[in-house]
C-alpha cells in the first residue's frame, strides 16, 4: 500500500491530476501506519507481520 501510494503521488505530480495526488497521500499515510504497527509487533488485520 505504501509503494502504491508513492507511485500515485509521482503520477499525480507529473500529470497534474489532483485526485491521484490526494489518493496517493492517503495511501502512503495508511501504508506507513500499517508498516510501523507491523514492525513493532502489533498484529495488523489478524496477521503478526505486515510488509
């Protein structure tokens, strides 16, 4: 999810499409939160690790 968010950020920035930029920011933030939760050992969505 983090990588997809970064890709959408780049595509939205290059093409100038604001909705891609917004969705990319949201996905990048959610992906970063899930990554941090998974790395500290907190179960995310029933899984012990989230990559």
